[in-house]
């Protein structure tokens, strides 16, 4: 890794912040189904409109989809970014990378905030009464996907991050895949050191998209989500080369960067547009959304207006807050909806989004950052203990 590349990775923090905000807006729209029905009548299967919900309508309104209902696609971006940023330290250190330090640090940094978010969600469920919601439009996410009361069953389901549902805090399903990839990182490192050219990286990425498509059609989540991390690994393996090529092609011509960004967003929207013909097309076209997500990550690596936006102060602040915001926003948003009144969604949603950001800031200060400090402290102690053992062993060898 060369020094000029490193500062540009700040833009990836900004991209993570934007993706986290999209997830918040997505769940806000689900919490007030009238929003989705107003934007896309017929979404629930009824024929409120003969036009809305068709391919033509979706093509015209796909920017609204990207803002209000592209939460899953935002998670794709998270997975690609994780594959990239977790692999970079391995590549920098090569044989000197300490897995003995990595594993406890990674588990602490992920595990404590996850457990903290579950505790917060349980507290909010107990504090504010909830009840079944029947919206009449077939989108009853508030009560169908979220716990109405606290129970041991819901707690155990939520703790099982790779299980079918996490009712106390449903975004935690993605953390199951984060944990899985974190455990598999040594294999990712072995792959990364064998990707020695941009062409090889492209081959790996294309293979990942093909596997994702096959896994989506077959309904095998492991084949859908884990290859997204691997695609990020491939980018990390040839990051200087990719950055150099994109800078040459795009930065010199700002218009090209704008076209590249527009095409990336259009690719992300392909499955949503295609499912306007029939829902069966979604799994077949999900690879397009992954390709668009990869393009966004690649574009964030180079200089230009897009990168400058991602490195702006506000977006960088969102990036630093993104993990905490992702963990706490659904429990806070759902609780606010019940507390203020579901029928008063015009008031409840802005309050819920604002409260989510405020609670995320407190959570970051009180839970996430201390978990980082603890992880670093544990890592230092492991390194110190290993150094002491090495010194003792060396001394014994010299005496012999």
C-alpha cells in the first residue's frame, strides 16, 4: 500500500454513513406503510393504480426507491466495504499479521455493541406498550417484524444472528454474516495475496456476482452474502491499481464520473425495476444491484466531487456514527411510532429519525467507542504476553 492511497479511504467512511442513512429511511418508510403505498400503489398486490408499480413507473421513480426502499442494497455496500477494509491490514502486514490478536479484538468490537443494542431494544419493548398493527395494505412491518412484548423466545431468536428472524432488533441479521466473514478472514487473506493483477481481481469479482445470482435463485443465503465480502477482498488486493486506473479515466473528466455514478445507481435499481414485471425476476437480477454497489465503492476510492462529498464534515460524522446508528435505529424508530401514535406518522417519523441519530450518538459514546478501547487493550495485552513468552523461550535456548 502506498501512502497516497490511504487518505482516500476516508471516503469509504462517508459511503458507509450514506448507506446507514438509507437503511434508516428504508425502515422509516416501512414503519409508515402509507408512504410506500402513496409512492408505489399496488405494492401490496392490490390494484389501486393500473400505472404505479409497473416497469415504466419504476423506471421513472427509481431515485425514490434508492432513498426510501433500498435498505437491502445498502447492506450490500456494507458487506463489500467490510471485505475491503478487513483485508487491507492483512495485506499490509502479510506474514506479520497476528491472528491471535485479531480474533478477540474483532469479536469484542462487534459483540459488545450488538449485545448493547439488544439490551436497549428489550428495554424499549418493556417501556412502551405495543400492539398489532393492521394497515390494510399488506405491509404490517411494525408488528410483524418487531417484538410486541419481551419474551425469552424473542431474545433467543434475536441472539441467533444467522437465524430466520431477530424480532427485538431485526437489522441484526446482517451482523451474523459480518461475524461469519470475520471468522473466515484468514481464508480471505490467502485469496487476496494470490490476486496479483487487476485482471485477476475482475475475474474474481465476476465469479462472485455469478455465485450471488445462483445463490439468490436457489435461495441459499450463504452464497448470496459471503461472496459480497469476497468481492471486497478482490478490490483490496489490487487497490492501488484500481485507484490509479479510475483516477486516470474518471477524475480528468468530471462528466465521466457523473455518468459512472448514475450508471452505478441505475444498476442498483435493476432488481426493483425488473420485479415490476414479476417478482420472480428479482433473484435473477440481484447481481446487477451487487455490481452497482461495487461500482459505488470503487468510485468512492478516487478523487472528484463524489469523493469530496463523502469526505465532507457532515458525511464523515455520519460515517463515524454509522455502526451505532445501524444497531439502534429500528428499536428507537419503532418505539417512537408507538409512543407518538402510528396514525400521526407525519410527526412520529421525523421524531423517530431524529431520536435514532441522537441515541446512536449516545450509544457510540457509551458503548461502541469503549468497546473499541477494550478491544485495543486486550490486543495489547495479548501482544505483551506473547512477547514475554518469546523472550523467555529465547533465553532458555541461549542457556542451553
